[in-house]
C-alpha cells in the first residue's frame, strides 16, 4: 500500500524568498508522483508530475520538484515566492499502470507574507 | 471546456436525510473517483470507477453508494446522512497512463454540512 507524508502542515515565508515543501512516500511498487495546489474554496490544480525520465520536473508558476528514489522523496521547490502562491499544496502518488487511485498527503499550507 | 462539473456547490442536510452529489465530465475519461477532504487529513478515496458499469470501494466507503451507468456521470449517494459525513467532496476523472496524460482532473467541490 502507498502512503504519503508531508512533514510540514504550515510553512510561513516572506515574499521573494525561496521555499521547499517536503514530501516522502512509501510504496512497495513503482509509483507516479504529483503535486497539486488548492487555492481557497477551489478544487485542486496540477502543478507538476513525475511519470518517468528526468528526476527534476518543472511545473507551472515557476515550481519544480525532484524525485529521489533512494530517499523516497519528491520535494517541491520555488526559488522566489509571490503573495499569489499562498495556498495549500498536496503531494500525491499513484501506482504505475493505475490511475484509479491517488493517495494524498495531509497538505502543507504555504503562507507568503509581504 | 467544462472539465469536471460538480453540483451542488453547497448543501446542508439533517441527520438521516439522503441525497445525491452529482459529477459529470466531458473529457471521455475512463476513470472517475470521489474523495472527501477533511482538515489535516488530505483527500481520502471513497469510491472509484474504471468504466461504465464498474465500480469499487476506496479507503472510506461506508455510508456512500455509487453507480456508473455512463462514461460521463458518476453520482455519489449518501444513504442516511451523519454528522461525520460533514466534509468537502471532490470528484475527479483521469485517462490512465494509456492516454499519456497521467493526471487527475478535479471538480470544484461540494461543501456538505450535516446537522
């Protein structure tokens, strides 16, 4: 079975500072990895995904994430955040060959301060 | 370009009432699923479907029923609402990796309160 751990429930950061949101997963099989963002009172929007190939994945809004198989991690990074990045971020995994089930972490609330 | 559409957006139920949350997608996706979102717990899978006529249980199926008579629609039924079912419900659809897209598309959510 898969499980996803997001170590930080809240991350406060000042505008234009770099940020890293951490995600670790456990799985006995190969997985696909995703980061979703949820703005207040909205649904989830895909930021980026790792399916195969290069371990550094670039997404929308200047975000990127690096897949580390040995550490079973998929941390999300942005070199310079904006006020508009304030949202909740979810890491998710799905089993290879099966997009029926997504397993989500508990979420990290990013609060960007001016 | 509607994507995944959920109705209603908000609903208040009394304990014991039943209701159906509607979900429709116009992307011809095979896979559809329902999640509930509770504070500090992320999203948890309730039920999912791999195609018309085929459904299965997720992590937290108790108190919910689903059916899938068409590719487009995947309604979620609450048989007898309980306060523990107060949550935000999300419907999602995905192509599966054969489609090469490999992601889930989410609706805007239904905020349900059971009193």
